[in-house]
């Protein structure tokens, strides 16, 4: 497999030939308390996630403190707030990053982040982040993509709201910045997003069109869409996670709690294992079931030289004799030895 089809984060290979890479997205679900952030890291580790991901921005690095109409959120979970007000509540203080990175490393779970401007990349570089994730709304920020790519770290780009041309431009920016290991995530930037909007067959097209590993940034309310994506080649799954879906935070209501995250880790791996390879042979779990197949058996005593007719053999269970497809060919043949009823028909006793 070429390097274009595999990336590595902390020496974990990620691609179609490997179990799905599960990213637990903390986002704003710390709800302003660093202890919640520590607990989410623990939850991700217990659940079997490969990585926990943060978001690195401040209100002033992501928007302007302005209540003009175009800065106001209309409808949805965050309706009535300005962008600045939303991000003021949701952002993670930058001085939390080092203790969270240190804690995740102590717990032996990968941690990285989505930077939203150049200064965020610089902060994360100081912490030796092993990879970068570009959020969907930043997929059109080509200078940011190029700057993150210039670190030489693996890059994952979400593609919510981006059309095929914009995805191509983002990939080119990453390559121009020096990115050697790149993956893209199919995404619907709705919070939550209905499963019917995901059009998962797009994953197949993305693989052939863009030639990089693909995955899913999933904002649906359950795991069905994420598990299904694995069957279509998704090798990275990102889901928001929370300690309490009713916690009242910006992203809590569409995030997975611990039992659901554990199920996601288990079920996506099961789906990947079930894909296997093209194989029409008898499987290990079938070996003991040959007695439930049909085959040909003698149903009467016969002497050597007797001719086989319809009264002599039948197709019955178990399956230790010749296959039923040989029934007509055997009629009119002679048996070479004395035969007792209820034994399998085998080639060695037929003329």
C-alpha cells in the first residue's frame, strides 16, 4: 500500500487495512471546568478511543466582538447569541492545554487539537502535538492549512460545507505546505445532523477522487452512521463526547456519553473485522456443521456387483457422502463391495 493511503499518528497506522481510528472530540464539553476535561480524557481512555481532541482558539482569534446582524446566530442550538458570545462560553483557556496534554500522555492516550489560527498552531507545536485537525469551517482557510502543514505533522481535514473544488484546494494547500500524511473526513456541519444528509456513498467517491485515507466526522445522535461508514472505507471516526448529554454546554446535546463511546469503539472494529477479504471457502466457525448439509447415502443393503437404482440411494443429512449433484450419474453404476444400509456413498465403492 502506498504512503498516500496510510498515515501514522503516534506510530498508530491509519488506513483501510487497519481498525478504524476513533477520535473523541471534547470540543466545548469541558463546560468551563478543567476537571471535566480531565474526566473526558479518562472516559475516552476507558472506552477504547485512540485519541482525544481539543479545539484551540479564543473568541478574539476566531471572530470579532460585534453584534451586527451578520455576527448573530439565527436558530438552532445557539440561536440568539453573537459568535463572540458563543465562543466566549465554549473556548478552552490556552493555559489548560499543557496540563491536559501531560495528563493524556500519562494515561497513554493520544491527544491533539484543531488550531483555528497561526498562534494556535504555535502553541500546539510547543506542546509537540502529534497531528493537527482542520475543522470544517476552516477548510477554506488555505493559509491556515498551509501553516499547519508546514509543521510536518499528519493533517486531518474535515470537509463539511466544502464542495469538491474546495476540498481539492484544501488538499493542494496541505501539499504545498509540505504535508506528507493527509486524511480527509466527510462531514455534515449540522448540529445535530440527520443520518439521511450524510450520503455515505460519497466516501467511495472521495477515495478515488482525492487518493487519501477518508473517514467521518459524525454529528448524528447515535452510532449507526459511523458504523456504516466503516463498510464504505471510513478509517477514521470522529464523534463529540460528553460526561452528560444534559449538561447544558454548547455541544453536550449531540455528543456521546461513555457507554455510547465504548459501543462505538467496539462496533466499528467489529464492522471492520467483518469486511475481511473476498473468500468463498468454508470458514472456521462452519467446520463443525458439515452434518447439517445434505449428501448421498445408501439406504439398503447391496452386494458387490449390484446395480444402483432410485431405491438404493437418497439425499439426506449429514454431509459426509458424495454431493447430491452426483445422484443421476450414479444411477446404473455397480457397487464394487458389499454395502450396508445407512453408510455414505463414496467414490471408492462405485464402479
